[in-house]
């Protein structure tokens, strides 16, 4: 039975992270921490590293904290939580930073319906360079309207 709980917690955490990505993006990144996020919309430096990457570091630290609670305090359910956060981070990094923004030159030739929908949705979000009016959605669960043929 604990295995079932473990799997449900892991999957629940992964899905909850999509909500957290949406919430953080809408209310924090385009809110009071816009100063860290704006270089993602309008690059104002020549570095590979963006100030926006600090959000990734924050969630990595939360995940690591969960691993430490599991290892040193024997809180069993923090392992699937930490792994769910880690798995979402890997998925998000793969889709957003590698596939969409091409921070690493991989998946350039992906041209299926999912790839087109994800790119279309993100392009609409990035058409606004400022803090206001950026359409907001998750990264992995994008609204179906972006997957229609045009």
C-alpha cells in the first residue's frame, strides 16, 4: 500500500508543480520579482545565465530539502515529493529551455502537432516584452486552442 501512496504522491507533486509554475509565473515572475524575470523576455546581457534562472535554483533547493528530510529525518513521503519536483524540473527544462528557447541545440527538427502547439503558445506569451499583458499558462499542459492547425 505504501508503494501506491508513493506513486500517487510523486504524480500528484509532478502535476501540482505545473500549477506552481503557472502561479509563480503569473503572480511572482510577472509581479514583485519581475526584476529577475524580465531578462527572460528581453535579454539585456550577453551571458548564457539569466537572472530568471534563479527561480530554477529556488525549486531545486526545495527538492533538495525534501531529500534531506527523507534521508536524515526519515520522513518517507518527502522522497516522492522531492523526486516529483525534480522530475517536473527536468521536464520543464527540456521543454522550455532546450526545446523552445534552444539554450542547447537539440530537438530543432521536431515538427509534430505537440511541438507546434507548444511553440505557438510560447510565442504568444513572449510577444509582450513587458511585465503586463503576457498570456499565462503552464508549460506541459498548454490549452488545446494552441494545437489547432493554422
